[in-house]
C-alpha cells in the first residue's frame, strides 16, 4: 500500500462522522450474529389448519367417513428459534395434520387421534411441534346411500310484522317439492323431511307483493348435528338454488256484480238495474294480479233467459270465482232482475234472414221451416219498441260444423244466435232457445 493511501485510510479513523457510522454497522452485525447463534427458543401458535381425514379405514371398504369438510380444522404450537418459526419462515400451509388409522367394521362414531408434522417441501428447519388442539376429532362411519324426501318451506319471520292489514300471507312454497339426499344410511333411515328455511330482512318489511327468498337447508332429525353429514343432491347457489316463495294476497271488501250476454244494445255500456245478495263481500286474491280488483263478478246472466217478469238467478260460491271468500258461511249469490215493466211479442212469421256459419263449400245446407218451429220467436222489450219489430228484422245464425255430411235425413241443431238487425230499436231482446231442422247434401 502506498504511503498516500495509508495516510488517507488513517485519516478516516480521525473523522468523527465516519467512526459513528462504522460503529453502528459493526454493532448491528455483532447483534445479528449473537441473535442467530445464541438467542433463546420461543413458541408460536398456528390456527385454522385443515385436517386430512383418512377415508380408507374400514376393513372391507364398504364404510365411508362422513364429516364436515369445511370446518374440521385444528391448531398447533410450534417451538424453535424466532427466525425459524415467524410468519415469514413458517405458515399453516407448511404443517400437515392427519388422523390416525382405526378399525371400522360397523356404522357409528369413531374418535381419531390427530398427528402433525412439518411438510418436507416447506424447507423449515429447527422447528418442533409441541401441541395439537384439539388432540382428536370424531368422525362418523357408515354405508353411503341416497333417498328422496319431501320438502317443507319454513319462514322464520314473526308473522305479525310481515304484512300490513291490507294483505294476507299464504302458505310459503319451496322451490322443490322433493329432493334427493345422500349420506350415511343409518341417519337417512331416521330422516323424514327436509326443510327450506328462509328469513326476510327487516328492512324489506312489511311486504307488499309476493316475494322469493333464498333458503337454507335443514333436516328433521332427533340429533340436529347429524345434518352436517347429509348433502342435498343437485342444489347449488347458482343454477338451482334453494328458495322459498312467500305468496301475498290482498284482503279487501268489494261490491258484487254480474255480467250480461246477448243483451240489447242499450245495456252494452250500462247494465240494467238489479239486486244482488250479498252486495259486498270480503275477498282474498293474489297480489301479483295485474289490476286491482274493484268488483267481484259472481256469474253471467244470459238475456235469452230473461223474461218480462221478476227474474231470479243463483250462482254458487266455487273455484270459478278465482278468489277466496273471507266469509265461509256464504254459499251462493242471489240476483234479482226486475223486468216486469217490459212486454212480450211472439213473431208468427218465419224470419227472413238465415246465416249458415262454418259451411263446407262442397255441400249445400237447407232448412225445413215447418219442422224448425222458427215462426214463434219471442221478443222482449218496451211495448212501443216491440211494435216496430217484424220477422224481417230477425237474423238467425246456425253453426253447421257439427252436422254429419253422410246422413241423408234431417238433422236438428240448436240455433247459435238470434239477433235483431234493426236500426229502429236497441232495447229489445230474443227470449228462449230455438232449434232448426237442417238437411246436408253434396253439391
């Protein structure tokens, strides 16, 4: 070394700033060496390590292990130098926890001891496992089988707060009526029913329409914990989730009414006055109806049955109404239609307008008026209007589609419709039913 370089190096040790930095570096190096080589051992607890269950423990291989694959975890305490067991040097993935083997020749629970070791691929050294918590787990062994079971929907909410007074809740409906369940044969033999349990969030209440709610699966078992060994086949969160539909019905009182057919034009917009008992009724109907119900139509009155007297009609309470009646004592609706102010007229001539509906163009149709009795058609209406009606104003429509084309003799068919085609009156109607005698011949 030249004298100049020697003097330069010596001068650094007379530089206070250099000496301070140099001393710090040396101190750190000495501390690290002592820490690595002479530090005391310490311990660390590592939790949530998944347990590997030995599933091939039976003598014959016919028994399988059933357990909660998601929740069987354990923790270990490891000992060693701090730098060997810290979170950067050792993670839970570096530790293997397994069950001990057992002799299985019958269905039932088995207590399996847990053993733990450091994985060879971890690269960890100087680490000792000093404790396993828990030290054992319980696993159920049995033959695996599958069965079909009924599903029942259960709503966990307090029914009093579910809807307002205007609505009524129907029977909750599960998204599936039956499901296939796979699990231990002994447990499946005790299972009678599967539940789809649902709960609606409080911020969605009260309900104002029918709602579909995600559901959890539960099993009707004496020991609730055994349900963790069962699997509902085919149910998943995406394409086929378990849900419960909560049907909502509107409960209200509405007026009752009837509809009319074959009525004269004057009644097309505004029906004739009538009385109905009961005139109001409490009903329950689905909230999913597109329109709010303003009246309950209990039946239809055909004006061909309305005479110039006080007319009485009765309509039973049945499923055709499409709603549920609140008052179950109501069995029928009675309608009174007073047309006693009207008059009656019988036309003694054959009507001049006959229309055959749905003819076959390869056949001709003819009517025998003598056998048809169409020369005594009864017309109802105000006396002044009846004076204006003649047989020429009556149009008869006959649907011939049901007539046999091979029958040589006359055939009797009910007249489809009889109308008054006159611009002089709009308040009269045809009373009664009529038949016509028709002959069908090939052209």
